[in-house]
């Protein structure tokens, strides 16, 4: 049985992986989009911790070596920015992937 688009019920060809050829509906999210969202949420959580104060996390209470705890606290802004940057990079890569298929099905 042929797959159908949940949006417009058009039959889907086997090469339509991410988007519906008739309406452009996004059928599936690439894994990198999900990973990107996870990293952005992680960045958001880290940002919350940063506002709260990473030194209040109890990292120095013996959970991890003091040096590592101090290093984490000192580089916390970098950690926040890094998670956000990685997240947006993955999301952008996923968006490009979807967009290139949209262009391909539009040209077909
Ligand atoms: Zn459709």
C-alpha cells in the first residue's frame, strides 16, 4: 500500500523522505533536527544555571574533582554558547536538508 501525506492525502513516492511533493508538508524530521533541539534545550537549561550561578550548583561539594568543578564554573559561559551554537548548527543543517528536497520535488 502506498504511503499518503497526512496533510493533503497525496500518494507519496518512495523518494519522498522528508517532504510531501504536492504540498511541501514536512513528513519527517531529520535526526539532526531533533539533536539540534535537544542541544538548544540543553543550552537553555545551562543558561538558567548560569543565571542562577554555576558556583551554587554544589559542584565543589565533592561530586567531581575540585579542579574540574572550578574549570566548569570558569568556562560556564563557553559551555552555554557552545551548546547553543551546536544546536543551531544541527538545526540549520536539518533545515538545509529539508529545503534541498523541497527544491528537488518542486523541480520534478
Ligand atoms: Zn501533502
